């Protein structure tokens, strides 16, 4: 967690950006034009780096300035640039369930919220910057009309010396960009599930998603495996 390294599609090393006191530990980033937008675990909540010079152009301070401590809630989460508006989207990994909308000039302009019907365990830090609890938004897919995110991405609990991955429903939340209306899609055939649930992108007009882990009814006989799905929920 000390640098971002750039490779060609053939695996050839091209360049790297070293983290420093200004950037903190970069956890999520996206590229638009010649700028790299990033979100860190500390120091910088949102920052913009000039890819040509590696210089930090502007930033928003992070609520955690030092090293995250055990028991701290994990703020922020996944960061993506909306290719249709140029705005910065930050999906929260911890409740409340929110997508923050920031302008390219790092002014917060909006929030998209989903009211969780029941309380979830906060995603909090363990020693060595590990985490446990309910990870909410771990991935974010943007179309011209909507934003798609998982309702729960991962559930991880530490009890003494034991770790558990309780089951959760595999669901996708759709936010309409214009009306802000919300619709929830459920993968009933795969729920409940354990492990990691991630949205990959759009393929042939459908939402491609990933589940890594055993289905609950296969837990005793199947190892953790990759399961891919195409969901026909992309609307015009």
C-alpha cells in the first residue's frame, strides 16, 4: 500500500505513483482524462493528481489523519467518476447507506441514500488495518440513466480467535439519476450467499456481477469458487 503501479495490457511496467504524507493510503481511484481521482484510508478523503507530473492538485481532508485505529468506523469507500457528468461518486462501505456526489472541483453537491430496513453491523477496523462487520457498497456501475450498487458486498465477523462469514441476501440497488427513485433487484436463485458480491460492469445490455464464495446450501461440500451472473436489469 505504498504506490500505484501502471502496467501495459501485456504486463510491461510503465510508471508508478508513490504515496506520500499528502495522499495517505490510497484505497480507491479512477482516471478521467489526464487526472487521477482517489480516495484514501487517511489523510486525504478525495484528491486529484496530475498524471503527467504526479503532483497533487487539490484535495479534501480525511476525517482520519493518522493511522486508522482498531474500533474506528471505516469512512468513505469506492470512488468512481461519472463519465456522463464528470462528477465524483463515493459509495460508502459503512452505514448510513449513501452515495456522495462531488463536483470535479471537490465541492459536495448531492447525496443518494437508501434507507436500510434493519441495522447492520458497522464496518470497523481491526489491527493492521483489517476490517470486520458489514461492507455495504464495494462496487459502483454507472449508466447514462442510473447508478447500480450492491446492497451488501461482504459480511465478516471476528469472535475471539474465530472468523465467520454470515450469509446475506444478494441484492442490487438501482438509483435513478434524474428522479432519485430507488429499485432493488434480488438474485433469489443465489441467495442467501457468503463471501464477496461485486458488480463488474455492463455486458450486452445486462449487468454483469460476481459472487466469490460458496452458496449457503453448498457450504459443506463446495470450496469457495467464482460464480458469474448476467442480470437483465439495465433499462433504456
